[in-house]
């Protein structure tokens, strides 16, 4: 195995990729694999919400003009805020406050969806 130079201070680039250095069975390789797996699991809610928001933005364009600039804008802004909350929560250790905010956004979105269904 090649010796890896200290590249943090000298501006040199590493001679190998991180995952090539961490051979299977080593402690660092296991941590990298667990981190990738955890990130994929954490992002499931983001992926589904992102897909739903793409569909939603196409659908709010079809709202009647009288409601497009009131209810549709609130729905779009609420969905964007929800996506922001779950994205930021995914990168924090203390996820609960942001997930509560995201839950509050969902409560508002349910009301807006119910209103949009009625007209």
C-alpha cells in the first residue's frame, strides 16, 4: 500500500481516493459505508417530498386565476419551507425542532389543499 502524504497544509492532492485507502475490513471503511447508507436513508423523505413538490408546482399553475395568487402561492411557499426544514434537519444533530417546524408546515398545507379542492 502506498504511503499517503500529508496534503492538508502543503496544497498537494492525495494520491488515492478516500475509498481506495480505506480497504474493506478496516475501521474507516466501515464508517464510510455506514455514513453513505445513513445519508441515503435520511434522504428518503426529501426525495419523495421533492418529487411531490415538482408535481405540485405544475398543478398550481392550473389553478383559476382568482386563486392562483392567493392559495397557490401559499401552497408553493409552504412546500418550499417544508423542503428547507427537512433538508437542514438532515444535516443537524438536533433534528427535532426543525422536524416540528416541518410538521407545522404540513398542517398548514393540508388546510390549503382542502381549500384548493373546494374551488
